[in-house]
């Protein structure tokens, strides 16, 4: 899926997403500090799973690669492509930017509905995840809009997911 999104973006007019940066990586990360703090707190809670007798380094590395690929796929799709398309279509006034960020975040949130079938989650858990993903997607969208640094948003997303999934590294 990551490769398909990359190829589509390279073939379209959205190639600039790969190189355009209004702000540097670390300054962009700083704008996402609230999410980074939440991720670190979740990660700290989940660290004991690394010291269980069933810890498997292969699972740990697989989890890291999985989270990197999720960050790449979802950020290039939802922020790099969709958010930029909505901004072009709706305009750049404050209200239009907020609308564009919200719509791309809502699509991002709704993408998680597949966890009912793929992940076997309950409907109520999935609804909560959709709401949470939409809210986090709005934060990712705001950071991307302000910085134009897709790589910082990819990092924030991958790191957040890694910290959340760390508790399941042994399962």
C-alpha cells in the first residue's frame, strides 16, 4: 500500500510533498509536542512488556517496521495527498484550512473502521478508535499544514503507533 501511494504521488502533481519543507524536522516535531508527550507516556506504561520472559526481538523489530510503514502510508495518503487536494479545492482562508484538515482527518479516522473485520475489534472499540484517530489526524494535519514537513508527521505517527502497540509486542 505504501508503494502504491508513493507511485501515485510521484506520477501526479503532488511530487513536491517529498521535498517541500517550510520548517525543519525538529521544529516540526516540536509543534507536535502534545502528541509526542502522550506517546511517551503510553510508551512508559507499556515498557514492562519488554521485560517479560516471552519477549521476542524479532517481534519487536517487526513491530517497529510495521509502525514505520503505517506512518508512511497513512501520512502520505491523508496529509500528503488528501489534505493538499482539499486545500487546493476549498482554498486557504482560515475556515477553509480548518475544513480541509477536518475532512482529511475524518477520512483518516474512518479508515480505521476496517479494524472490525481485519482486527476483530468490537464495534464500540472501533468507534472510539475512529474518534481518537480523527482527533489525532487533526493534530497531524495542523502540524503538516504549518510545517509542510511530511517526514516529521510520518515520524510522529510511527512513534505514536509504536508506543501504543508496544504492549502487544509479545503476542
